[in-house]
């Protein structure tokens, strides 16, 4: 099952309120302003700044 893209369009980065983009086969949401990736676990975006991973430390690819 994939994430609902219409609902994802409503999400914003909790840190800067910037736009988010799906990365790494729907395993994360990337904020290009903050350079953070919010993980997606069991199809649920974890939208906590404390859980975000810096893009340089993200194990996956930044490609959608």
C-alpha cells in the first residue's frame, strides 16, 4: 500500500514549514530548506524534529 499523495501535499516541515518531497521509495520525506529527512515507518510519516535525520546521514538515496 502506498501513501496517499493528496494528504502528503498537506504536510509541511515541522521545523521551517517548508515543502516536503518523498525520497527513497517512500521511506522518507525530505525538506530541502532544513536539509532534513523525516522517516516513514509502517506508512506513517514521523513528523517530529527529534526523529528527523540529516540528509548527509540518510542511508537511502535522495532520489524519489
